[in-house]
C-alpha cells in the first residue's frame, strides 16, 4: 500500500497545494476514469490548469460565478477544479431540472458563463458554452501557471437546495470546507491510495464532488465516474474498476440487491459501501450484507454541511435507526428553542459547528450563508452554528437519531422535494383552488409524491392537465406519482389545511 503523506491542517485548505501534493506522490496513477477515458494525476493537473486559462479567455474573472450543467464524466470534475484554479465560484445546475428551474438558478446567481451538455439551452446567461465547444477551448489553451491567488475561506461554491418557500436557496461554501471532509478522512485512515471510489449520483451536486473526486485526490486513490445508473451498468463499473467505495442513495443499493442480473462476485471488491440521502430499512441492510458480504453504513448529511455531519462506523456495531456519531472535526448539539442543549434522549433541533476542544478544534468552518439572503443566513447561523431545522436526539452512546427531517420534506429516491415546490406549480393553474402535496412510503424509493387538488368552482381539470404542467416546470423526480381530487381539505382550528390528515389519506 502506498503511504499517503500527511495533510497540513495548520493553514486553510485549498485545491492547488493538495493537487500538487498528489502529482508529486503519484504522477502516473489514474486519478479519474469516466466515459471519456482516463486521466493520471499529472494529466489531471494539466487539464485543470488549461481549464483555468480557457475560463480566463472566455471572460471569467476571480469571484465570478460559473454555472455548470454537465452530465457525469471527467469534464465536470475538471470544470470545478479549473473554476477554483481561476479563483471563480462553481454553481452546479442539475441536468434534469426543467427549463424554468434552471432559469431561476441562473437569474439568482447571475453567472458570467454557463457550461452545458446542451448548447441550445436558453437559460438567460450572458454566455452559454456547449460541451463540444468547451472541450475544444480547454484542449487549445495553455496551462495557467501560476494559478491566481485566492482566499481558501472565501466563496468558492454555491450549492442550491430546495426551500420551504418553493424556490431553491444557494448555500455558500469555501474551498476549505469542501476539501476538509476528505482531508479528515485521509488523516484518520478511512481512505487511502488503494481505494477506488465510484461516483454514481450527479456531480452537479457539490456534496457528491466532496464525497468522491475531492476526497479521492487527497487519498491518492482513483475516482470512477458512472455515466449510467441502472444496476447492471453499476455492477459492471464496480467489477471492472475494482471499486472499494461508493456513497449512494438507498434506492441504488436496493436495485443492486434485487436485480437478477447483479451477482455477488460483481461487488466482490466493495468494502466500504455507504448510503445516505434517505432512510434505509435495517432489513434491507441485512439483506445487502447477506448477499454481498458487507453491510452499508449510513450517515446524516445536508447541503449546509457540506455533506456528512455524522456517520456510522463500520468497525463498530451498527445501531439500528441511528445515523452514527459526529465526525471528529464537527461539534453536533441538540438544542431547545432557547438554544440550550437538551438532556440525552430528548428531542431538539440538530445544530452543528466547529469542535471547540481537542486536536480538531477550529478546523471546521460553517457554511458562509445563503446567496443573496442575509436575513435567512443570519437566522441559520445564529449563535455561530448551523441550525439544520431537523429534529433529532442523542442516545447515551452518542449515536444520533433523526426524529423528523425538515418540515414536510419528501425524500424520493434520495432526492429532496419540498411540497411547496410542487404546490407552487400546481397552484399557478387557475383551475386549482388549493392543493397539498405529501409523501407516501414506498419500499424502493423511500417515498413517492402524492398531490391532492381541490379544483376551483366550476373548473374542468384532469390529472393529465396537471401532470403536463408539472413536466414543463419541474424536474422529473418532483412530478407527482399520484394526483387525487378532493371536494374540500380537512382543516385545523385556525383554518389551515390539516397536513397530517392529508398524509393519512395518502397512505390509505
């Protein structure tokens, strides 16, 4: 096994020194593997430098936002790294979002450049560059040497997350925080140069960049980037690349477990499977272990982290229902309405910030806030910690349990859906008097989306009318799986829709 030199935590982390460290240690080792081919660490550093130059020639300056809507492949990793090398800000735009959703993100972050797999997209950005042109720009550019200086604690990425108002909000993170989780994992020996990471979920999501390529580079491992998500293709990637680690939503693990053409020997090298984004029943974890010889560990993660805050330790007995224990550099507290820690076993809001004592004291930094939303940022960071809005409790052994995710959140196949997002679209139809969207338990997806609609008086509206409206304005995973019409909604004493009763209706 290759010895990985220690990472210096004495200064804030930034990509340049960490990439130089990898090139010095393993220049010829495969860093990335994707549909496009493979890049060694030396080739990765060269492409990142040329990407920075290409961005500069396209008019991107330090501090500019660059929106990226590319499918999973090598290009989206080098785009993020090149944006950071240029001193600019990465903004991921999920490729499956509907045109109005993409336009909202572009209008909100005002990027100087929009990189896309589809050059014909009209999103309102001042400059749109398709993948074919982008590859030509990078191939023709000279390496940028040296990289412009940047503040590793300054804004480096905006990660959009859904909001209770129905419109996404942009979580702001620094290079330091995006790199820190991988650095801590390497320092603790969780990953090393023998590890091969398989990235399954979209790399437009900052959390997935953190968990996969940004950790891989620091471990001197290899990151394989899956371009297809069906279980047979994933099994082929795992077997071909000898994958040791993946972090997937429970639906992916479920599909690998249940597909008849996926065999135990396909996953023989997989020693560090992790699931997150939604709850995975303990029975399914045990079935996965019985079939593939290793039990998936779960975690608690959120965009504001970025990503993991707690995780189960596979070297310790897995406690059913828990999300594991806090990562060593993060202080997690369960607080009451007056910001006081609640007694062990009692429920409160999950809040987290930097460790205050010990070897990891002060290493972690909270998110920088929400882009363009100072009031919301101040509330979310009140008291110097991130207030998650999630309810949870600790047991006597320090295991964290989620009692209720953010109010009304639906998690479908690992994708977060706020009912307000769907309700906003349905409510825009003049034929809809009121609507209420809830989740319904599903053995494979975790939850599916059920929309209850009260038509306006005298209106003639059908299920297909409303589904067509959703298809035009929402990502596919947000479209209701079931639409039901009601004459009237149950109400609370204050006249509000009694959402708990609607939830019960969905489950019957």
